[in-house]
C-alpha cells in the first residue's frame, strides 16, 4: 500500500477522505475529530457557530425593525384618516413629541454590533468572549445550553463526500472523445 494512501491520523487504515481545510488524509469521522486534527476541526465548528449566531441575531433584528415600521405606518395611516375625515387627531403637540420619543426609544439602548465587540478579542479565550456579551446574550446562551438547543443554531452539515458523483468509466464506441496517446485511424 502506498504511504500517501494511509490515514495520516491513525496511520493504520487506508484514507478515504481529505480535510477541505488542511488537506490531511483521514479514514473516518473518529480520525477527523481526533486530538491530532482538533485544531482544524474545532476552528471549523467555531466559525460555523459564530456565523449562525450572527445570522440569527440579524434575522431577529430585521423582524423587530419590520414590526416597528409596520406599527409606525399604521399609526400614521390612522392619523391621516382621522384628519381627512375632518376630525382632529386628538393629540396636542407635546403628546406627539412623547409618541415619537416612545417610537424612537430603542436608541438609548444602542449596543455595538457583536462583530465590533468581538473584533479584537481572542476567540480562543472563552472568558474574554463571555465578558463582551450583553446580559441578554448571556442569558440566551445559558438557556440554549440548559435546554439542549445548542444544535438548533448550528447549520445542518451535508459533507461534500456524502454527495453522489456520476463518473462515466466506460465510453461508448461512438464517442469522439480521444484520450492522450490515442489516435484516429
């Protein structure tokens, strides 16, 4: 057996796979997750978790923003209808200012984006990362751990090696494909 075909992790079985990140040849999931390959596989998992958490947070913010915008538009539409019908809106100028401050109240709670807060933090130091999370993010993370829902935020993985690939091994006699070294007579 050729030494290039042996698993570079366990050194016993023939390799079936190649890590797409570091190109090491390995034979099984156990070898992929082994301590010799841990740095590569852990960084892969960490990047996926962070990416998914960012996407979930962005989706939640977009939904909240859309909901607030719909409320504002419906309030404005109701005010316009009441003015168009010849009735007064029933609000004094001070009340209008209070309403707009209430709508814009989320500015007081502005927290820098997670990517900004974690920008210069060593992501391999869990204490440093934990310190940069808001209280709400910490509670959400604790709830995910306690409920066993951490897997919910990870993307479903479909490894490339599980895909089916059609390779035509035999060519028909009518095929005009000529390989190197062959010639037409």
